[in-house]
C-alpha cells in the first residue's frame, strides 16, 4: 500500500489530511469556521484549495520514485455544482495524462455521496524533472 | 449587515462584514479600493499559506479565494446592492509565482451583468499591476433571480 502524500503548510492550514487509497490518495477536509464562506456553507475558495491539493498531491504521489522532480500549476478551472454544507468534504484526483513536462489532472470533491459532486477542477501542471528530455 | 437597497451598497462596510469571520478572515483578506464595476482586495504573505516549502511561494488556493471574493464583490459594486449569488465556475491562469514575502492584490471586475448570470474577470499582482501573477475569468449565478 502506498504512503499518503506529504502535504504543504497551506493544506495543514485548511485542515486537510490524506490517506493512501487503491486508485490514488483520498483527501479529507473537515468543516470548520476557518473554511466557511457564507454562513453554513463551505467557501468556494477553500473547495478550490482542496481540489488543487488533491490534484497536486496525486501527481506528486505518482512521481514519488523520481528524485528532484517538482510540479507547479499553470492553470485551473473550477466548476461549482452544489453548495458545500457543514460536513466533511472528500476529494480525489485522476491523472488524465502525465507527460515529460505537462500533467493534465481532474479533481473531484464530494460530501456524503461520491456520486453527488459539489465541485470539480481541471488542472494543467508543469512537471520539472532534473534531466527532462523530449516533448511534454 | 450591509445595506441591501440598490445604490446604497458600501464596499468598505461590505468587505468588513465578509472578512469578519470564516475563510476570508482566516486568509486575512482586506479592502484596498473599488470603482463602478471593480473591487480590489489584498492578502498579506504568511508562512502558513505556503504551497511549496522549498521555494516559500504562496499556494494557489489563497489566491483563488482572494479572486473569488474580489470578483463576487465586483458584482455587488456594479449592482449597487448585496445580493445572494453562487460561483458557477472560475478559471485561474498562474502567470508566475508570487514573490515570497510580498502582499498579493486581487482586482475583480464585473464586465457583464444579466438578470441571472454575472460575467467576471480579474487579475492579481504582488506590487506591480503591469507584472501580474494571475489572470482569472468566471461566472456567477444570481440565486435570487426568478
């Protein structure tokens, strides 16, 4: 079983934790006032933050065996489908393509039912490998 | 509660209200400036908002939160009223990494407002508006529209 990814300070600030799953890491965000937007709802920015952490963490997990590799976001598009309520939120990401220089990732967030997404994000990431060759 | 009558919207008071608690308060968002259809807010650099400890660069999440808030408040500014609305989608292009230690200013603009949908765009910079760190585009839905 793979280890859960190491999370950056911003993920700890949000209160995110990660656990290893069968198809990649699963991310949890407990509800707290510090992630609330309008009263009783999760802030869209916190949802976007969770989706980005899921996308980045899932790619980093896949690249775990490549020393010196780093990734950074080029862009993100977040779609909000339902309001996030005062309960725990989950997120996971699917790597659509992992190239030499570019990774295309989709991340999903849900609460009580994985089939009822509250938001999704599509992210394009730049992958930096110590000795990158070829086209990404 | 900020005034809800058209034409009497006070962006400074509204910012004070929406940054008084919750996630906006947690990232330390504050008022900078506003115009007829735009709103400028800022966050200060903080180590607990860092996304990469090897570089000390701010995570992109706080910048999205800042831009979500600046663009949504730009709609209130343009309408002249604080009305309920929900973000439909938001795209952010990260033009370059924010410089560690610098505050980030986010400017949101509502460039088209219909009865049900507001179209927004904006940019974020860390000192020089001519050298932005991010561009955003998005849409909001008016949740009180019939």
